[in-house]
């Protein structure tokens, strides 16, 4: 997924480079949409899978076994930032060790796994 997002950002950068200074704002908007929107859209629209999850045969589901919904996907992906704190996914690692099913904080709050 990181490689796909990086490739998308490189394409956007090449396109907006023509606009010079005006392209910076467009690039930052595209960066935001790709960074936050990519996992959310794929998880909801591709039955809980991003291209990376599909390659590894992984899937995000709601904790009741239903397909992941918009709210669950948004919450779990927004809390990825908290899981990364203070460095190297420290909070996420501690939360995973403390959780009965090894879920990270974003999955616990988003009621996903």
C-alpha cells in the first residue's frame, strides 16, 4: 500500500509541477486525500481490503463479523496516528499486547478487527 500511495503521489507531483507555485496547494490537498482517503475508501468499497491487504489475503471486518462500514474504517484509520505515538507504533504495540485478540487501539475504538 505504501508503494501504491507513493506512486500516486509521484504522478500527482508530476502533473502539478507544471503549475509551479500554484501546484503546491493542489499537491498538499492530493497528499491529504491519498494519505487518509486511500485506506478508508478501499476498506469500505473493496470488502475490507486495500491492494496490500488483498495481496496478503487479509481483510478488515467489524468485530461482529459484518463487513467494515464507513464509521469503523474512518475511526480505525484516523487512530493510526495515535497508534504510532510516541515512535515506532509504541502505543499500538502496547495496546495489541493488552487486547485479547491482539487488536491495535484503532481497531478497538473502531470496533473492527
